[in-house]
C-alpha cells in the first residue's frame, strides 16, 4: 500500500468512526448504484440483439438494483434520518458532465455500446478499488456491513469481466477500444479527484468525522496539496497507462 492509499484508509476510518458518517457513506453507495450506473442499461439493451449478451446485461442491471436496496437497508439500520446525497458529491453525474452529457445521449450503434460499457468499466474499476478500503474501515465498526461490502465487491469483479467482454465484442477495432478506455480513465480520475475535494469539504462542514480539529486540518491540507500536485488518483487498473 502506497502513502496515498494509507492516508485514504485512515481518512475512511475516521469518517466511518461516526454513525452519521457510516450512514452517509451507505447512502452515497446506494445512490451510485441506482442513479448512476442504472441510467445506462436500458439504452444499451436497445442496441443488443444477442440473447446471451442481453442476459448478461440484464443480470448486471438486476445486480445494481439489488445492491442499491441492500445499501439503503443498511443505511436505514443506522437510525440516522435519510437525506439525499448532495449533487456536488455524485461522481457519476460529475463524470457525465465531463463527457458532455454522455448519459443522456441515445446509443445508436455498436460503437455506442462499446463506449457505454467502457464507461461502466472505469466506474467498476474505481468501485473495486474503493470497496477494499471500505471493507477494512467497516470491519472495525460494523462487521455485518463489512461482509455486505465484500459480497458486493465480488459481484463488481464479475461485472468488470462483463465490461471487458462486451466492450471488446462491440469495439470497431483494438485501437479505438484502447484509446477510448485511456480517455475515459483519464476523465474519471480527474472527476474522482474533484469529487474527493468536494467530499472533504462536505464531511468537515457536516461533522461526519471522528477526528479533532488538528486531524481535520491535517487531512484538509493533504487534500489541497494532492490537488495542487497534478497527480491524478488513478485506480490500479489505470496506473500503467498513466506512467507510460
């Protein structure tokens, strides 16, 4: 684990150290599953005729609906009143804006299916990376939720295989697939960095943090220095391309 990951894990532990912080994280996870990736599936299915692929895509869609329900139930169980996730903290929406409103555009051809599943791929890559930290953080305060995160993470690993298979089948050629994936990973890393900065501000303002003033100041400073460094927080899947 590198220094960035170690600091991220410590930050997650401090946020999950309050029941309000745990409820907020669970609500955010539920929103990402239902209002984020969920927007894409029906549009993809309109362009896919292969019965085997349609079944795979429908299974992916059903899994995301089930995950949202599980996260929502876990959030309700904390006893903290449910509140909507602020718009500025919705990573998928931020990513969509950077892609020029991709989620609202119709998918009209095979290349569009490839692009949609490559977008899902970079979202799944981020999710798998974050779930590892979330499971470790929840394990210390709520083992039941930690088990839930671990179970869902296994589903997401399967979804990542779906993304790889479907995007490759619908790609017009290897060069287009690689260049599109590279572009999406770069945009996703930038969106994630901006979302993390907004998240830090919100968490501190709402006191969803178990650390004292000095601890908050430390992580706010780290966040600002990280933003100024220009080093985007790629997932492990995008590290090689970023350093190439």
